[in-house]
C-alpha cells in the first residue's frame, strides 16, 4: 500500500472512531463492524457455527498437531484450496455439515466446473472437501456423521492421462552445453540419480553429520529435502535412502565440488539453490520439460539396463507394494554398485 493510501486509510478510520466516540457519549448503540470498512471494501462473511467452512478451519489447525505433521508443502496446498474454493463456495461455504450429502458435493463439483477448472484440479479440491467432512469427530474421536460417498452421483470429471514428459538423451547433452557450470552439475546429478529436485538441492559436501543429506564421492545419502529454502524430512519414509552413482557421474560432481563445503548446489549466500533460479536461468535455456523429466529419464534408463525392480524402487525412493517387496532390503544388496555401473549415465558428458 502506498504512503498516500495508508494516510487515507488511517484518516478514514480515525474519523469513524471520533464519530462513534461522540455517539457513545450520547448513549447511542454500539457500532456495526461494516461501518469501519474502507470505501469499496467488502465485509467478510460471518462463519456459521457447525458449518463446512468452520470445520475446514478446525481441520487445518489439527493437521499441524498430529504426531506426524503434514508436510509444509501439502499443508500450504490444502490451505490455498480452502481459501480459494471452499470458504468462498456458494454451495459449501456456510452450509451446515449435517445438511451436506452427495447431492451437495455434486452441486459443488458443478460450481467448480463453472469456474472452468481442470479435471485434475477438481479432483484435488473434492479430495480436500471429503477430508474436511470426515474430520468432524466428537471428543472421543468418533465420527459425527457416517459418510458414504457415491462417486457416480457426485459425477466429478474424469482425470485423463497425465502429461509426464521424459527427458531424451540428446536433449540432456544439448542442455549441458547451454547452461552454467553449477546447472550442468545439477542436471547431471538429477539425470544420474533420479533424485527429486528438492532432494538434490539438500545434498551437502565436506563432512558428514549423519543428519543432513550427503554425497560421499560414491553415493548420495538422502536424508532431507528442501522446500521454499527450508530443510525438511523427505516426502516418505522410503525416500530416506542411499542412491549409488556411476563412476562418470561421481567424477563430474567431484570436479564441480572441488573444495566446497556445505550445500553442493548453493546460492551466493550459501543457502540451498532456489528452484526458481534453476528453472529461470538453467532449464529455460534448454529443451528439457522440467526437473522431474530427468527423474523419469533415470527410471527409464534403469529399466533398459534390466536392473531388478526392488533396487529401482529403492534408488527412486518408492515404497514396495507387495509383501515380498516389503521384506526385501535392496539397500543391502552386494550387487548394488555393479548394477549402477552397468546402467551407466545414459548420455555423454
């Protein structure tokens, strides 16, 4: 807000207070909140007790109090959905939870469709609405309402196949010739390891404190991830792992790292490199579709080399699905390094 606007706002509110003080002395009624709104400003709707939006606030507050709190990125996304689509919804908003049913959710979906939102966005918003409904519990933790969602009746748009581009060998090789030394090393790291971008930006060099992610010259010990410049626990328990790198990748990272300490990919003030900087000044100069396309490239390369699937999932940080996979310990396989060298980089430096 500009200085002039601030002065106008202050003077407006000051005048209102003076007027109301005089009226109070004369015995008039208490002021209405709407009288203190600036010209053109809309009053916020009152939150109805037992309403959907009230439960949404209770639900969001409870997420940070769990023994295993929701990741900040997820909490930020859900909070944005509540603000942008739930609290402002004509259908849900101040509707009582007791009056909410599958027809209400159907009308909510129709409202989202009218906003011309995509099928994937509607699916995510509807998921949040369902989580809010199922979060309503009594003091003993029992559900206040028994929800049975009828998805046929709700009739949400069908999500089509996601656009999941995979980097190509020639695009990686061209990219390495177009970007800076630091971005070259980061592209090599991502394509040779299959790390998520946040995981790669958290990697440290120098001395290993057994707490932060660390590259030991042979493999990357993934223990942390970066989100908005802040270190946090990785996405899942399976994401805490050791990712072996082939000799070519290790040599390239060693050349870049030199005598560095701290974050391997750091900004000028030695904090983790910003993803925005990487995209704007690195990937924007290439034909690569994004950092995750390099993760898909690595997964594809491991498949071409016929690496055992349990080891592929281990390196990529994916949990085993079958009971047999849950019993297996790919990280303890003696042939891990051999499979890593056999798969190689998949592109030329």
